[in-house]
């Protein structure tokens, strides 16, 4: 595995672990932020591992589109992408007239963590396949 890929995975794991601790503390807003970051970093790890052009974006849909364009099918549903993308801005900034109404709760955090866990497993499987191919 490329060192840069490993670093993205390590950071993704730290974000997921942080999200779990924050959920246990009933800190839902930062929990969701770290879930989003974990998913984003998993997708970026795959982009790096595949040697694709890296873009500094935070949109899960945008990252999935990059991978899909290169015939990599990501294990995430459209409604899950919409959910994760909808939490990025409200989780980072206070509510205001420019942002949609958003109330994080335990159920949303748990759902998002399940998505992140599934995507992390998908990432492991895909990266293992990349390693097998690169080793011939």
C-alpha cells in the first residue's frame, strides 16, 4: 500500500473512532462531522491508491463521481450520499439564514456510523484487490 493511502486510511479510522466517542457523549453535531470526514477520507484513499487525479473537495457525491467515472462502484446508496453531504456544512457552522435547518440526533448519528463502517469495509476489500493486482 502506498504510504499516502495508508495515511488517508489512518486518518479515516481516527475520525470514525472520534465519532463513536462523541456519540457516546451525546455530542451529535461533532459526531456527524467526524463521520463525514471518515467517509471522505476513505474515498480519497481509494482515489490515491488508484492513482487518480486528486481533487480537494468535500462532497461525497463529487468523490463518488470521480470513482464511478473510472468504473469503480462505491458501496453507498444515493440517499446515503445525500444524507452525508447534507451534514457537512451544518455540522461545521452554526445555523443561520444561509444554512438549512438541521437538528442532529442519536438515530441519525447511528445511521451515519453504519454507513461509514460499511464504506470502510468496502475500502479494505478494494485496497486488498489493488494490492493483489500490483503484486502480480
